[in-house]
C-alpha cells in the first residue's frame, strides 16, 4: 500500500476508536443516567449518535480496498454486461527531457474536443451501406460491376484492371505494394487504399477529391500512370465492343440500354458497395459477445480511446472521412515535427495542400492489419512502427514540451510521454481485432507469413 494512504487509514482507525470510547462513556455515564434510560435504550442512543462514526469506518474500508487492489478497474459479474479489464504495468518514471516548441508555429496536437473521449460510444459497422437514389443496388448490377472491376480490357494496353491494384480476395483490397504499378511499368506515387468498406467513406482518394464511389471509379481509368485510357469515350467503346456485355447491361439497367460511362461507373460502384466487413472480433464484441476480444485487445481498445486516436479514427468505420460524420474529413499529416517525417519521407507529397504540411483524407482503420505497407506513400512496413509514427506525429506522444505563444505571452508545459512497447503492442492487438475473419483467412492462404509480419 502507498505509505501516505496507510498513514491516512491508521490515523482514521485511531480516531474511530477514540470517538467510540468517548461516545460510549458520554451515553452510559452522562446522557443515559440524566435521561433515566434503561440499558437497551442507552445502546440505541449510542448507535444513533455513532452513525457518523460507522459511516467514517465504511469510508476507511473503501480506501483500504482500493489501495490494496488497484489492478481491478472494472469488476465483472455473471449477471451483468460489465467486463474485467486489468491495468497494464505502469511505466517507470524517467527524467524529463524537454523540447521547446513555438506555440504559434507548431503545437503538439492533443485536442480531444471532437469526440469527447470520456463519453465516446463505440459502434459496430452496419450490415449494409445505403446507396444513392440514382443508383440503387441490384443483384444484376452488382454482377455486372464485378465483371467490369476485373476486366483488363479497360486499360490502354489491356494488362490492368481495377482488381490489379485492389485485390479483394488475396490482399484485403490492396496490392501489397508501397505504391501501385500502372501500365508500361510505371509506378505511382501513392499507396493503393483498400476498396473494402469504401462504401462508408464520404470522400475517396487519399486527397479526398472524389465525393462518391461513382466519381472515384472514373479516375483510374484515364489516369496516364494507372490504366491509361485516352478518354472516357474510349472506355465506353472498349465495353461496347465486347458482345458479352450487351445482355448484362440490359439486365442491369433495362432493355436496349446504351452503354455509357455513367452506366459503367454505376455498376462498378454498386459492386463496391457489397465489399463491407462487419464480421470482425470488434463488431462481435460491440454487439454483445464479451469473449470476442482478448485481454490485450481490450487494453488496446481503452488506450486507443484515452490516447486520442479516436479524434480522427472514430465512428463505425474508424474514419472522420466516413458518411457517419462529415465535419472534418481532411486532416494535416504529420501535425508535429518528428524524426519520422524524414525517415519515411512523409512531407514530400502534400496531398491537397499547396504548401506547408500535407493534408489528407482520414483513412479507415478497418482491416488495417491486412493492408500494409502504410501511409499515403506506403513507406512504413510494420504496423507497430505505424502506431509509433501516429502517436508521435499526430498525438504529440514524444516527450515533454515547452510551448510559447508570442501572441499571448504564455509558457505552457505539456507532458506527453511516448507510448511504451507494451502499449504499442496492445494497440496493434486492437487494430488486428478490426480485421474481417474471412479476409484474414484469405490473406493467410495467399501468404502464410503476411499476417505474422504485419
């Protein structure tokens, strides 16, 4: 027990005994005889007057229990929905290593105002996304979209399809590369995001330039270093030239439908809206399965909230760029200057930003353990390292800061210690709980070492 707490308890016990003796003497030798009370009534009077002493003893008992059993944060019970989460070992206190930061230029990011971490509500992914009224989802349209998604004839040299960079079966909707390979052996400058759960994102592409799946599907078709078609009209002609498509378009959109780029991207988007993964351990846990998460995953889940990860990665799809909340889909990355930005070349490509630091769409963290390498340039190869980068560059979890504002003439000390190795491992464990069961199985079959290395 903490010595200070033991001193409080000891002093309290002595005070209780002295008070009890004084009360007993006062009732039995003064109040009782003066009031001419019989023996049992003297005891009743003593009990009534001593209720405060009893209450104080009860409080001392609570202090003693909490001080001796701090590891149990949430008690479990067979007849309740509560779970037992145990405290991770505390970090050893270290010597303060201050780093000076000008508040008016670069501020360690610690804001928790967007989500209110104390009252954060965890949510499971819906079983299906909504579709726009102009493009309702139908089985025929989905079947057509799947075929178009995998059709290499939609690239200029007939070597690539959408599925080439977004392998929905073996690579969890990505290609496993740092940056994708386009036609003529060209390499892009950005990492291919997964298409799984893209249906829940309000903006698409790393820079958030597309407001819908339909709009997003147009881009790669005519991007000169991706599929390289000279125009959208050329894409229409490729599809029109394949006689097999005619009947499928009629079935999906009505008899004698003209094959247009609008119909092509609508079919692809309809197919992509079926690529969702509500089958994760996390979703089972939120829906009521208390055995779905391991102890490490529960600790990681709590730390994901308390550390501030939920300020950007919140809601059912773990992204501020999702349809569930559209307040701030784009964020600066990296916010705080750290050695990581040079090590992983994080600021060369600035996304939607014209100058300064990059501005990017907040990616979803669903299936993140299966979709490495990570970040917009695919520069980080290990998930635990990606967690360290985010903790430092976004949350300011890199030590002690002294911030100074020239405008307000205020000096502030901020203590944001770096995450310990155990804390990083726990967050990684929680991120693994966001992986779809069926995608994990498919990815493991493709390469048994891929999930272990990530």
